[in-house]
C-alpha cells in the first residue's frame, strides 16, 4: 500500500533546491524582504523534498489506472504562489487524452455500476481512511501549490474526506419507489440508476474538497469520472487519485486529465458517453459549459461565483459578529465563493463594528502558509492581485476610504495586506462583483428592508450571512434572502451533511448531503402490465 516514487517529477524544483539560496554574507537592509521570502522558500523546499521522496508528488495524468504523459510530451509548471518557485512540471493534456480517459471511464462503468452498493461503499470508506491517514502530507501538498496556511489546508483535507465518508454511507441508501397503480393489473416502480460517465471540472481554491464533493457521490451512485483539476493545483488531485487506486476503486473509475482547459472541456462536452458535467468555478466558464452541454443534452450541475452579503444588525452580539465576519471574509485569503463580499452594517453599530473589526484584522499574520501562526497566505497569482487592486482603485476613485491595509504586502510576491474599506457604495465594483481577495468592504444601512434590498441586488445567490439576536428577524430575513445558503450568527456553515449550492447565476444543483446524490442518478419508471 506504500507510495511509489515518481522519479522525474521533481526535476526543476530539485535544481532550485540545490542552488545556494541564502548568502553567507550579510545582505544590505533594503533586501530584508527578499531574505525573509528566501527563508520561507527554504521551508517550502524541504517540505517539497520530503513529499517528493515519499512519492506524493505526481506529475503525470491518470488514465485507466495508468500514470500517463501528455501524448505530445508537453508539460506545464506548477508553482508555489508563496515563493514563485516551480514545484514540478505536470503533463499538459488536451482532447486526445481526454477522449481516452472517457473511454476508460466508460469501460469501468460497466463493472463498477454493477457492483453492489456495499462493495462500492467499502471502497469509498477505504479511500476516506487513506485520505485521513495522509492528511498531513495532503495538507502540505495543498499549501505548497495553493498557498493556504497549513492548518487551513489540513482542515480542508478533513472537510474533503468527510464527503467520501458520508457518501460511503449514502451509497447504501439509494432507494427506489413503488407507486400505487391506476389499473388493477399493473405494478408501477421507480428505479434509480447511475447517470454514467461524469466529467468533473474543479477550481484551484479548494484543491481537494471540490473534487471529493463531486467524485464521492458519483462513485457511490455507480458512476465513473474524468476529473479536470485546475492547472494551478493539480498535485492534490493526483495524490487523491493515487489513494483511490490504493483503496481498491478499480482502474478507469477515476481518471485525471489536466492541461489545456478549453480542449479538455470541449472533449468532455462533445462526447455522448459523458452523461453529466459537474463544474465548480467562475460564472463565465460555467455559462460556456452549460451552453456546450446542450448539443448532447447532458445533465449539468454548476457551483459558480457568489457575492455574499454579510448583514450585521444593531441588535447583533458584537463578538459573535466579529468572529463570524472575520472567518467568512478572510478564510483562504478571501478566495472562496462563500466569502463575505459585502459587509452591510446597520448605522447604530457601524462605527463600533468598523473599529473593532479593523483592530482584529490588523493583528492577522500574513506569510508563507508553512510559517508559524500565519492565518493569511498569498493570493493564487498575479492576476488575482491585479483584480484586487483594480477593484480597490475603483472604490477609492468613487469615494471609499481605506481604514487599514489597501496595498501589496511588504513580503512581496502575491501577498496582499488584509484590508478594511469604508464608505463603500452599491455602484462600486466591490459591491457588484466577487473580489476574491482579502478586502472587506463596509456598507452602511438604516433599516431591515434596506438591508434585504441591498443584499438581493445582485445576479449572484450563493451564500449570505446575518448577525442578529432576534429570532424573529433571523427567520424573516433568512426567508427574504435570495440565496442558496444562509448562515445566522455563524460564518462557517459548509458541511458534508447539508446541501450546498446557489440560486440565480450562482449555479444549478446541490452538492453534499442526501440531495447531492440526486445529481448523479437517473429516475427510471417501470410499468409491469398484465399482472392479473
Ligand atoms: P475558472 O477559471 O472558471 O476555472 C475553474 C475550472 O474550469 C478550472 O479547472 C479551469 O481550468 C477550468 N476551465 C477554464 N476554462 C475552461 C473551459 N473553457 N472549459 C473547461 N474548463 C475550463 O474558476 P477559478 O478561477 O479556478 O475559480 C474561482 C471561481 O470559482 C470563483 O468565481 C469562485 O466563486 C468559484 N467557486 C465556486 C464554488 C461554489 O461552490 N459555488 C466553489 C469554489 C469556487 P484551468 O484552471 O486549468 O484553466
């Protein structure tokens, strides 16, 4: 059951690791930021070296149970966003490899879908056990390629694994139905069957959980999958695929291809064998996939972008509101679809909240995810920093004021200061679109009606949060919010046992919970006639 070494996977990284990064000579003061970034990279490098020698760093795609290079030999770099260093080069695949992965998944579907629910459940349970047994290593891998603080990364491994455990159990509960017949000689049944091969396209911000939230229910139902992780974070996905084989999930049931996103997407959309596309990512790409799925009339589920309002009423418990807002805003450096994007604060508590919130934010430690006490890592890449800067610039030019933060962090790279900004108005970009970064915009409101109107004034409808001590208000406002998820006096609400998904342009379908199973099942009606 041990890991096998990948051999060449570490080539580029090893070279940088061997080169002397820290000079024995004292450096001038002006380079102190560079020194600290080099010290961080040394930490990351030793972690990467350990993971590589333990065989955790895979560089090839995974098709039909075999580790496979891109057919034209092309590779892409996977870099550490905290240091900019190359961790490894992975296969850069496209349409041909995807078609082979689909064919493997189709072959595997024939036998996997025929296994008993108990057999599938055992494999999934074993997969869960292996993920949990390796949660430290998977967490380290995630911090390396995605940047989130190690504690948070290990938390994501447990969260990601929880879907595998939950659906191992749920596999045994796919019940059909018997319908009272309308004619005496008939018997009417409803049978639930797996949809078939599933194409699962996932983003970089949750490199494991967005995969297990799709793949575990798909496998539980008897489907097989072709996963396309983000090219920015394929390593966690590849490690999870390796563990799936070790768990006894048969070759071909789980395939991973990465590289040219639009070619892979087109192959998945064009194939009549792929019966379902499940996607988590941006609304723009989700719309393209939805349109593309029309030509073969596939089932589609979409978990897209949000624009979460976080509403703090005058009657809120300030400590609860502070804790919840910090958690929902700054988790993963503000790079989650359910991060508070607009913090609406009632006028009576506005100043008090703004002060206390800024104080709390100013004490957040920013740094490499492997650093002690770090709660905010880097943003994923330079494009993400540019987006944050342009949204901030837009707000400032329209009258918003920066309370704290507001610029790139002195650590350099893609580190950004946790920022609080006031006097934000609904016409600013920060209010209209997801900033996907560590910017907390505060907006003032007077009445409950006004807060609800402001909160719903968006095309997105994923998560919303309210903080209030009134039970009546919490119910009233929860019902009025046009969102798929509502957190009341709580900023972290995702769990494997509850349905996750959006309304309006935040998506279609639900993931997690018993409802997440329906996405991978077809309902078949069987009528037995002439039974008398
Ligand atoms: P993205 O650019 O849409 O990418 C998501 C995935 O789609 C990646 O694997 C990407 O591949 C792939 N992709 C891009 N273009 C494609 C195409 N033409 N055909 C097929 N696949 C394509 O989104 P992202 O920047 O990675 O993620 C951030 C977004 O995800 C945010 O908007 C966030 O709100 C959303 N999100 C939503 C949820 C939710 O549950 N609702 C959860 C997490 C994130 P490459 O990366 O290889 O280009």
